[in-house]
């Protein structure tokens, strides 16, 4: 296969990884919301931790973006 | 014409300072904004807390809020013994937050959008953890890689896995901040390019011109939403960098799970 074509295909596959990371982030907030609806008094105390978890999950999606960008523009 | 979205990250040599061993040294735009961030933080905090009133005014209250925010984060993650790292953690948080926020101003350079900058900060954090761990606990620090309650036959694999996960910390710490800043600014530039490209259709006049200008409202709305999102991400990434630093410092203070 032509290496340039392979790079573009690889970049597209990396973006699939970003979609999976988005599912992970949605999972965290969904769990927070369902817990907050059951126990509203505990919601405020865990709000910060929710964002930490979301940032960590989002980080992996961003790593996939970096792979795509490296494939497209660097190598 | 739509500008190249990568151009905004270009390092420009502002004041050449000769060279060391063949590597050209210069005062760059990145260095300028780093100095600007530090000056902003120092002068801002000095001016805000100069009054030292018991009942704080607005500026002093804002400074105290930032102080307490980081102090509570460090105290919760690393305990009371971790508070000796507070100057380090606070400086780190304020520097990353200010650099991220300065980058949001149009025309300003985002210092943290270069992986070498975030990597230097991450190596500083992990270096502090390793050096402090070995100074305080000696070889007991290596107990960090031996989780308790693991059967003996599994232990070699667990140690290797724990070691790899520890060594991946500076990489993930730096890459998270860098990639978030890079991706955000590239996306902003791309949507801004769309606005210009669609609005530029107005030059061709007639129906396409009208449709072009009307259609340019869509990427404009997206760019506004993305800018708001980027402000949130700037703050969130500074907070995540800080809290992960606090967690890693907790590992240095109390090795062994």
C-alpha cells in the first residue's frame, strides 16, 4: 500500500479511538447524574471529582488525536 | 484566505542571544509569554494582598480563593505532611492556569501548547517525587511498585506493570495538557478559517454572496461556543495537572499502597 494512503487510513482509525473515548466521558457524567438524582445532597461534594475523572478519560481521546495529527503532519 | 492553523504555534526568535555549542539561543515569543505570565501572577498577587485586611476586599478575596482552592486540593490528596509542597504546587497551578488563559487572548501565544514546555513541567513533578521519595524513604520507596495482597507468583508481572505505569506518568501528564491546548487552538483556527472562507463568498456578489455571509453565521456560532469551551478546558487542565501532581506527591510521602 502507498505509505501516504496508509497514513490517512491510520489517522481515520485514530479518530475512531476518539469516539470510544467520548463514550467513556459520557459514561462518567451519566453515572454522576444518576447518582445525583438518587442522592442530591451528595452531588455537590463529588462534582469536582467528576471533572477530574472526565479530564482523565478525555485525555486518552486527546492522545488518539495526537496520534492522528502525528500521522498526518509529522511522519 | 484561511490561515494555516499550525502557524500560530511557530516559535519566533525575538532577541538572538548567540549560541551555546552550536544550538542557537534566543529570547523567543514563548519565553516572552512565560515571563509575562510570571510577572502577571507576581504583580497581581502582590497588589491584591498588599492591603492585608482582615475582611478582604474583592481583589484580596479572589487571591485568597485561589490560595484556598489549591491548599484544599493538596491537603485532601497528600495530607497535612504534603503541605510542605504547597509553594511548588501553587506556583505550578498558577503558572499553567495563567499560560493557558493568556493563550485564549487573540494574537497571544499559548506557552503550554508546546510539548517541550509541558514535558519540562511534568519531569519537574516526577523528579521531585522520585528525589523526595528516595531521600525520605531510601529503598523503601521501591515498595511503591509492590502492591500489597498480591500472590507471590504474580509479583514479577505486577512489579513490571507498576513500573511501566509509573514511568508513563510524566508522559501522560505532559501529553494531556499539551494535546488539549494544541487541539483547542487548532480547532478554533479551523472554524475561524471557515468563517472567513464563507464570508469571502460575498466578494463574488449576488445570491452566493448573500448565502455565504448568512452561512458564515454557523461557524461563527461554533467558534463562540468553542471559545467558551476552551476557557473551561484551560481551567480544567490546570486543575487536573495540579491534582495529579498532588496525588503523585502523596505517593512520594506514603509509598506502598
